[in-house]
């Protein structure tokens, strides 16, 4: 097998780049971004969600959710986090993929780059996120990689399981709008099980110290696994959360974060992810034994 790269139109955007190895493909638009708007098996469902209200929109002076996969920097703040990505970006073809580049065009002065490559012979994507401080003074931030997943899925996040004796071994981070009685969230002994419900608009978000460095999402008869590195010696934003997830009616976000760093002018920080996609995987119930048995086939 080999990786092919071609120009296509997608969801109302004309200048898009499709990268495929014949098994899976991803599509990035160059009219906004940097964003990956599609990822999935060739000819099958998009594992990502696109907000119908935003599809094809560009060039406006308002922030839009869009969907897909994006790169932010944490801690979240208004207006810094919500710098616009509604305008054309640069892209370069590289071996087995593309690099998307957004030069800073506002007061934040943070350059964003997403380098996305496919394994030539298997459904694996490698994603390299780079933030560069193009401003005149140091900035403290954490790279924040956000995948906006399609509706109707079931997410599994493993809790930290260290034996710390008399000391605590885990923390759950909650946002003001997250209600513990929400029917979408299930707290097991080992896993947190999170259901996406397209009929419930009220948001829910939580974060954890994701020591194992993975999260899984069952949807469309497929299993999507996001992998990343958790550094137990690093400091993370949001009460030290290296992984966060958020849902509303049209999507569920899978969000990995890099360590907090102080970027001097001209310096960069890099955060990498690996995406794996498996076909013909039955969505489990919320029973932890069933989930454990199923995931043991895919996560070692």
C-alpha cells in the first residue's frame, strides 16, 4: 500500500486535502484552520463531527465551533483561547501526509502547526502539534489537542490505579455546568464510561490525570483510540488534568493536553498523538467486565 494525497471539496469547503492509504483517510480544509475535518475508513462514516451550522463557513469575524480536530492552548480564557481560525492557512505535503500552518494574525501571537501522517499499510495516524511563541514576551501555556467526535458513541477513560497506600491516587476535575446525576456519565471502579446523547444539549465536562495515556470511543461499529504521553513529573492545567472530555448534543470532544510550559519568544512546544481505528467492533454495554474483556484485545 501507499499514501495518496489529492485536492477535494468537503462539507462546503472547496480547497481541501485528502490523504488516504486505501484503508483510512483524513481530510483537512485549507480555507480555515488548522483543522482535520474528517477521519475514517475509506467510504464509511466520518468518526469526527461537523457542526451543521458552521459547515462551509469561512472569513467571518466570529468564532465558530466547526468540529473536526483542532489545536488550542490551555488554560482556557476569553478571548485568548478563541482566536479565530476562519481564514486560509498554509499547507505543505510531507512524506505520507501534510503539515497545516496557521501564522498568528492577532494579539495572541502563537503560531499553530499540525503535522498529520498516515502509516502506509494500517489504520494509524500520527499527529504532531506544535505551538510557537511569535510574540515579544514569554507565555505560559499547555498544548491542547481536541478531537470532536460524532454523535451516538460511547467513550471509555481509564482511571489512575496506583496503590498509594494512605495517600489519594486520583482526582476528578469538574466544570460548573457538570451535574453528577447526568445520565450520560457512569463512574466504575476502573473506568469512567461516558455516553454521547444527541438529544441532550446541556453540556458535561470532566478531566483527569490520564496516567495510561489513552481514551477509547466506540461508534459506527468501529473503535477509535487516541493515544498520547502523560508525564507524571509535569504540571498540567485545570487542576493537573492531562485529559479532558466534553459533550453536548452534536458531539463529544476527546481532549489530550501537554505539560504547562513557559515559552520564551521564538520557542516551541510539541504535543503528539496517535490515532488508531478498528473495524467491526461491537459497542459494549456499560458493564465494566464486558468493557475490560473487549479493550484487552486492543490496548496492551
